C-alpha cells in the first residue's frame, strides 16, 4: 500500500511539474491547445459535408463519426498529456538519456513516460469532451462511461506506442516503424469499421488494437452498455503487460551513450 | 564492509563494422559483420566506506562505462560488482535509494523550471517524507549558497550555478555513495574551486563515499585521497595520492638562469631546453646525484635564479597514460 501511495505521489508531482513546465510558455500553450482543437474541428466539417452528400459512410451517420472522433481524440490526448514521452522513448534510448531514469529508484518505463506532457494533446483531450457535450443525449451516465472508456483507450494507445518505440532496443532506429504504427492506429480508429476488409479488421483487433479504442467503445456508448467495460479493462491490462514486458526485454540491451543533454 | 567492490568486471559492446564506400555499405546490408569492442577488461578494486577516490584515465579508457555498471545503468558482460552490498544490475531500485550521481554532461534538473520545482519532484522520486524534505532543502540551499537561484528557471542559470544545484539535488536523499562523472567540466577556475571545496566538505562532514572521474587534475589533487587509473579498459595504477606523488621523487625539474652565457653541458646531463643564459634540466636522481648537479650548476657562472621542482601530477599521469598506450600496462 505504501508503494502504491509513493507511486501516486510521484505521478501526481511529476504531472504537476510537467504542467508547470509547459505553462511557463503561456502563449505557446494556448496556441497549441486551441490550435489542435481547431484542427480536429476542421475534420468535423469535412465529415459533415461528406455525410450530408452520401447519407452515411459504412453505416455510420454524422453523430457516430463524431462520437468516434470524441473517443479517439480524448484517448489520444490523455495518453500524451499524462505520458508525454510515449512516442519519444526511441529517441531517449538512442541518445543515451535513459541513464537519468535508471539512476532513480522508480520503474524506468513509468518514470520515462510520466516525465513529459505534450501541449497539443491537451487540445485533443478537451476536443473529445467538447464534441460529447455538443452531441445530443448528454447525461451523467453517458459522461461517466465516456470518461472510463477514454482512460482504457489511453492505456491501449500508450501500451501500443510504447511497444513500437521499444523496438529501438532491437533495431537501433525504429523511428519509421513507430511513426507508421501511429498513423495506422489513428487511421483505423477514425474511420468506420465496416469500410475495412476482414484481414484489416483482424489487424486492428490484434497487433494494432484500435478496435478497443474506437469501435467497441462506440458500441458501448451507443447502447450505454457498462457490460463491455470489464472485458475492455482486461484487454487494456493485457496490452499494458505485454508492452511493459517488451520494454524490459529491450532494456537489457541498453547501451547508454555520452551525448550531452538536459531535461526539457 | 567495502562500499564498492569490483571483481574482474568486464563490459563488451558489439559494434557493427562499417566499410567504406557505397558498394561495401550495400553488401553489409545483406551480410553485416560485427566486432566485439572491449570497453572494460577485468577491472578489480575495492573502495572502503568514506573514501574519496579518483577514477582516472584518458578518453575511451572505460571510466564512464565502469561508473555506469556501478550505478546499474549498464549490465556487466562478465565479472561482478557490488555497491553497498547490492548488485547494481539486479537491485537497481534498492541501490538508487542509497546512491547519488552527478553526470556533468547531463542534468537532472528541469530546464524550464526553477530548481525548487525539481527538488520537489526529486523528493517524490526518492520518497522523502514531505516534512523531511522541508528540512533538508533549506539546509542544502544554505550549504551550497544556492538561495538566489532557487526560483529562477534552470535555463537562466550559469553553468557554475547549475552544477551547484545539481550536486545539491543529488544529495537530497542523503546518499551513502556519491558518483561524479566530470563534475567540473566546462567550469571556470573560481567555480571549479568552489565545487572542489563542496565535494571535500561532503566527504569530510557527512562521511559520504565519493567516486569521481575527472580530467581536471586539480579536482583530484584537492579532493581525493586515492587514485585508480585505467587505460585500455584495465586498471594500471591503484594507489594513494601520496604514493602517486612519490613516483615523481626520482625526477626533478631544475631551472637555471645566469647573468652571462655559460656552457650548459654537465657531463652526461644535457638541458632539455636552453637559451644563451638560461636552461632547464630533467634529472633522474637514480642516475645523477642531485647535490652534485646543483653544485656544478652553481659553479658554472654568476647565478640569477635557480629552481628545483617535483614533476607535476599532470605529467606523472600523462606518462602513465603514455606507458599504458605503448605497452598496455603500467610503467614509469
């Protein structure tokens, strides 16, 4: 229990310090946060025009598409706001900056992940809630279910990106693969499931698990079904454990380095 | 109990051989070849609790690799090391609570935030009770004279101010062993002296074991009691600073200046540098008796100046490096 308390204090302080670091540049923080919300809103306009012309896409109406955007955007945002280094692990390893984390009495992966927040992710996170608020049928139950689903989504995003980044331990440079994983995860998540073939669907229910971030949560939201939460939680734990194990396996191969550096 | 125990510790890295030219590069894409680079080779030594030890060696000698194995950053390829009775690669987290580290090239302070925020976070990292932290921080702030910088973003601090904050941060959790890798790199003379004084005080007052690598021999002379020198991955010298200094006793540096030109040839002894009226000699006292040499120089003409000096520590170590480079072993 003491361990859990100590980790919660560490994560809380880390998050507070990260927020202080980004708020230090107030203008940048505001521009990036609201810029990201605007960027996401542009896609809503695109979908509104498209669905207005063709009726629906793959069985999805405008509200479905917006709900998917809300879920994915907030999950992605939460993942990068809380664990901002999730897509920088490869770079940190390559530059030998893992030394700093290895010198501290905390779990290395958790320490690395929690050491940064991504400013634009705050915009993504807020955008999902804004869309949810604008969609019809907002209720406390729907809001609570959305909040739980995006925590699960954030965990799955984090686990998948961390695993892709950990490839750098084995390949040296895995930047390309990691970028591709991000692109695929987002592309699979933000379009209706039925437009993809069976082979692709197998991919996003297994190695690139965007189904558990977008399609399953969408079904849960539409039916206000809390019954899907336990299996989704189990799946998130499974991906997190696999990703953690993969990182630990890679860590054994860490070779450090001598490049000069500072904590930004 | 030894604070640090190292037995036949080795570390090898597998390095890809990169041939020159496009053709060879393409060939290596299909059939890459690798070679083993031995960064540390069967290094053994013990450091007692409270000792202040300099770990020296030229660039690429294996100093940083050894420190990284001792702090749990790297896993040894073979051999064994323990710090405070713990195996760094297997008990990294437990060890991290009892050691501190300052890497001159890396900062543990947040660049955009004042040190006070980094201290708060490090308190959470090291699980220091808030009330203990509230006592400890002002104590370190006063001791290191960093009060004026505590609320300034680290990016606005000078290197000297930053390194003082770094060392204070590394002592927050009262470590029993402090590892310092080039702590005075890039610092000016005045700040270097301040840092050395602080390190000496840490060792004296707190009884902290200090293990320091530095290219600045001023650090070593003023702070350390013992030196371990490694070269080509192996230990070539492990002795007290006193013993290291004794290595120079058989070599004396003599400088003379006369009022008018004289003949500087002294039997078998030739000057290493000379002008018409001045010269310097390096005298090996095993071959020449010093009083006789001095008598001969005094009788050579009207003296204006005469100096006799021991060899500088820098030169002693440079000779050890050079001997190590040519033979792979120690020798003077």
